[in-house]
């Protein structure tokens, strides 16, 4: 029995001592070591870094560690795989091919890490707004531009590594981009219109604006269009290219809101009544808490076809549409009350028709 065990041990040592098998075992061992190091980094080192970042006031550290954690793990495993395969390969051509694959993989992993980092705009945008006052709508745009540049750069570097004509590719990309720009002229016009709106900020979400044909509250701003909710609760989508070239009235940016009234009273009204009505209207507006006292104009303006016209011009302190309408309603009722107290009527538009009798009609 002892001789059998010795025989088996000798055979095993002989089998293991073969050069090819020894290299395979070393390669597998190297790969397993780096695979375990990658797992250890992701589960232990990264967790420790995230815990340390939680103590920091800035959220940038946590965002960067989270974005780069998985690519770093893959990079460690990739290094182990490269070293393991390098042990097994013998020919120079195979080693050169392996080196190209390793470099291409390194570029791809680096691009992946940068892509993940640029995709973390939800957290970075808040930090950017607080530090540099960057518009929240501009952050996704910059993120998409970075995505495109990262992917294009990775493709160009990998193509150059494998001997492709990178200059021709870049030139073709430029010509293709030019052709695409000509074909998508309207889309690009809307995109640049959106950028103008974001940078110049003629309005923001929640503002009440008016453009030719549309008036309402801005509900959404995208790269292609702007959504405006009208008073009828319909949603009007306006292309950004149109907004960039039209006059925009932003009611939310007003410090106060104008009220202009042409008040027509009867021709039977006496001079004393007109003066009394004007004085009472001025006093009522000056004493009203919602009316701005800086500009109050009440004047007997003109003689109309069927009325004497009193012109009222003043501003409310509020610019909120609903509050403005309530104040306007209250003031209109007070105007009617003043006219009733003075016995002054508001006439209907009317015409007097005079018939001329001729000799023929008399007979």
C-alpha cells in the first residue's frame, strides 16, 4: 500500500513539473490573484473611500468614487488577465497582438470611466448651480456633448492603435457632420435657439409670457421646444427657433402691472358731477392698498360719439395673474359705486336719427 501511494505521488510530481502545465498553473494563479484584488478593491477599498467622502461637505468625492469604482475593478482584472496570457504566449507576434488588445481595452475602460463620470449630472448639476450658478438645463446638454466626444475619442484612439487611417476617419466625420447639419437645419436651429434661451434667460419655467399668438405659463424648456400652458389649460409647444427670433413679453419680470380704463359717462352729466367723479376716483385709487401710489392718472380725456370719456391709468403692486384679476374686479365695482353715488350713468352706444320731411311726404 505504501509503495502505491509513493508511486501516485511521483506521477503527480512528474505531471506538475512539466513546463507547459507549470505555466498554465502560474497563469491561472496570477489571474485569480488579480481577480480577488479587483473584488477586494470594489467591496472594501471603495466602501472605505465612500465612507470617507460622506464626511466631506462636497458631493463631488462620492460621485467620482461611485463613477470610477466599477471601471477600476475591471482594470485590475484586465491587468491580471494580460499578465496571465503573457505567461502562456511564446511567439513575438502573439505578444504584439496581446499588447494591442490590452492597450485597446485600457482606452475602452478609460472611456467608460469618463462616460460614467459625465453621466452623473443629476448630482454634479446641483453642486455646479451652487458654486458657479450654471443653469440646470445646461448641465444635461453639456453631459450629452461630453458623451459624444468621449465615444468619438475612444473610437479614434482604438482605430489608430489597429492601424486604421484616423485622419481619413476624422475628415469623413467632418463631412458627414456637415451633411447632417444641412439635412437637419431646423433641428439645429431649435437646438441653438434653446441654448440662447438657456444662456440669456428671457424666461424660466413658471414665468407667464406672451409671444405673437400665444400667452401663458412656461411649463417646460427642452433643446427643441418650449411648452406654454395657456389660460384655457391647453399646452402649446413652440419651437425654440421661433422663440429666439420673436418679441417676448415676460409678465413675471414686471415689478408692477398696468391697468388702463376708458370710462364712458352720459352726455347729461354736468361739469360739477364730472369733477366730483374724477376727485373720488383719484382718492379711491390712492387709498387702495393694492394700487401703486407712484403713478395714478385720472383725467377727462375726450368727447366720444355717445359718451364723455374719463381715462384711468395706474398700476397694481402685484404681478400675479389671479391676484391682478381680483384687484381689477374690486376696483371696477368701486368705480360703479362712485358713479351711482353721483347719479352718473354709463350710456349704451347710441345714435340719433333725424328724418327730414319734404313737401311730398307732407302731402
